[in-house]
């Protein structure tokens, strides 16, 4: 059985965006997190695609601006994250 999707999601976010789990919320964005630059964005997309075995569309990649957006996008791919 695959590990808990929520745990995997939080691990990816904390590893790539350098956040503690309690800092992860839907409002964290590219605008308010200095570490989330264009290179980090690509690393984040790549890691999400790898761990969840999906390919995000170009539109998905450009529309992701917040952690909430990431969750919405993953939900489109049947990956349920709270």
C-alpha cells in the first residue's frame, strides 16, 4: 500500500520549499515565500510529478502560485490532499 498521500505531499513541500510542516498552509505563495523562485518552482513540479507518478500540463505548472493551487491541481489528477 502506498504511504499516506498527505504525508508524501507535506514531505515534498517541506523538502523543496524548506518549510516546517506547521508552516505549510494554502496561503503560502510564490509572492510571500522568498525561497519559492523559478528554479525552486521547477524542482517542486518535478518532485511532485515523480512521487505521484503524474505529468502536469504546462497550464497547471504556470497556474500554480500557492500551496492551495498545488492541492487543487493534484485533486484534478485524483490525488486527494487536504
